[in-house]
C-alpha cells in the first residue's frame, strides 16, 4: 500500500511515503492497527530530517521538517515526475517550534512560533533552517497541486484575524486562526490555519461535519507528553477513533467526520484542498446524530 524512497540533501535523510485512498465501506471493517496504518501519520518531526507523506486523497503531500544545525532542502521525489517540488504545486508552512527560517528562491522568511508562509507554484528552491539548534523550529507543511501562481508571503499569527468559538460550559472554548484562505493569503486551492484550545477546553471542531468536496488534514501540537487526543473519524453513523500523541497528523478523507477530544488542552493545524476554498463549506452532523 505504501512505497518509500530516501535520498540525501546536505547529507540529511528525507523520506516520502505514498498512501492510496480508502472507501468508507472498507474503512468500517478495519482494526485499530489497520486504521492507524492507513490514516495516522507518525514520526513527522525528526531531527535534521524532512519527512513526506503523499496522500492520494486530493493528492495532498503532508510534510514535517525539524532542522538543527544545517539547512534542510525540500526534496523533489521521483514520484512527482517534476523538475522540482513546486513545479506544479503550492505549499503552506506553519512553525510550531522555536524561531526558524524558510529560504525560497533567494528570499528569507523568518517565522516565530505560529507564523506561516505560503509558497506558490514555480518556486524552485526551498529550504528550512533553525535560528538556534537549542530551540529548533518545527515546520509542518501541506502541499496541493496548483494550476496558477500566487505570491510568496509570510502570514504572522497577528495577521491571522483570530476568531473566538465555543464556550467553557461545553469544554470547547477555542481561538481559530485562518492563514491561507479567500480573505487572507491567496492560493490556488490550499486552505490552512490552526486552532488553539483554552485551558479546561478539550473538544475541537464541534459541531462535527463532513465536506465531500475537500480532503482535510489535522496536525496536533502542544499536546503534553503524557496526554493524548482521541480523534474521531468515519461516516457520521459509523464513527471510529484514533488515539494521537504530540506532533502526529491524521488524513481525513472527504466522506469522513474529523473532530477530537483531548485529555488536556492542545493546538492543531488544519489544512484542506479540493473543489473549493470556502471555509464555511461543511455538511454538519449534529452531535445527537452520531453513532
């Protein structure tokens, strides 16, 4: 089901795993280990390594980079059949660690924690670097196919127009930051942002929903080492769950719900690609209808 390939950039290892799509009919019969193998993305953040997972759901590429002493190039994988990674793609990057830099075609974009950068189709050279190896950046990124080019730009946390949602009575008080979207940094089809839950709040993405027009990926961060997030997936009346730790991602196919509950508060990056970029496009599955 998966194919891997490794090479060297600055003598640093990079890996890309390939995953194919799964239907709801086959998914409901999967064991816990089968669900984790197909939808959970682990070990994304490894020292001085770029890790990539090519998900055939909307052809998203999920990535992680954690540079320490040397810059890490964004590799071009043979599976892409391209001269360089962003020849036919765009890229959104969010830093959830210490201060870092993204180098793109001679430009340097400095990112503090929770800052983002968008890189458009046609950007040839991309690299990730740390400001200090003692407090390295942790770059999560998502790439989607693109048929048009948009300008490269940094989006800081302050630029992301935070929106409050939920309430403490229902344990889901949270702040939503939208980075790459129709009213923010423009892209061809990528939509990306993050959500931070307040202390005492643990539920995310309530009310649950699907959007068969887009695939979504969640990446959980700031999850304490001894805590976990229970991420729910599946059709609204055939739910399953994955127990997730810090710096793990999950692929949510278009037919699946995607919401979770943690044993402590946390943050998560959300990213989407598909038929449209409308943030509010969702088919709500009210809590009382879930099975």
